[in-house]
């Protein structure tokens, strides 16, 4: 299984390529949706990384794919500007999911 990156930022794409992860640069929402459909059909992609900023643009499609399909697993990653999530994102997510306060 391969790891693949969908990025809206050239610097992030280059950084991941230096780490050995293939990817493509997408410019807008429609382009991102087209590429997501192609990658979903590719049976050798096991993990799909997508930058947080791009993921915000196609959030509904990502949620639908996560519910309907086992693969590829979709992970949102920060770009070179850092995470767009609030600092307490993980602790809040755990608290909401299982009710455990950390």
C-alpha cells in the first residue's frame, strides 16, 4: 500500500516528496474532488494525506468517503504554515468521543 499527498501548497508537496511520499498539487475545489475520485479508484493507495486548508474546502466529500470506504484512510496534515486546529484539538476530541477528561 502506498501513501499519497493531496496538497494546495507547493512547499508542503516538496517536503513530503523529499520524505519519499508521492503527491500532487491541486489548485481549487473542483480539481481536488476530481483527484479524490481518481485516488479512491486506485487500489494501491492505502493512506491519503491531505493538507488541512484543502480539506476544509472539500470537508463534506472527505466525511462521505470516510464513512463509505475502508481505504484509503484519509489523514489531514498541517502545511508549512502550521496547524489550523485549536491548541486543545486532541484533548477536546477525546473528551467528546469517549467522555474522558485528560
